[in-house]
């Protein structure tokens, strides 16, 4: 093989590596956003449940 063939193979390998890294970064970022939103939803739901429970206990103790 001549020098140009080696250079072409190097360019293909480099392009594949860059493409693979780009896809992995995109998937990781997308996964991060989904997990962040899920955490926010879980925390909000827990807070709502705690406040609702607090006021339910408060109302129950006030009426008795």
C-alpha cells in the first residue's frame, strides 16, 4: 500500500471515532436531561405528599 492509502485509512478511522464520540455525548446529554426532569418530578411529588400529609394530620388533630 502506498502512503496515500494509509492516510485515507487514518482519515476514516478518525472520522469513525469522532462520530462515535459525538453520538455517545448526545445520548449521555439526552439521558442527563431525562433523569434531571425525573428527579425534579420525584422531589416535587414527595414534597406534595409531605405537605398533604402534614395538613391532613393537622386537620385531624384539630377536629378531635
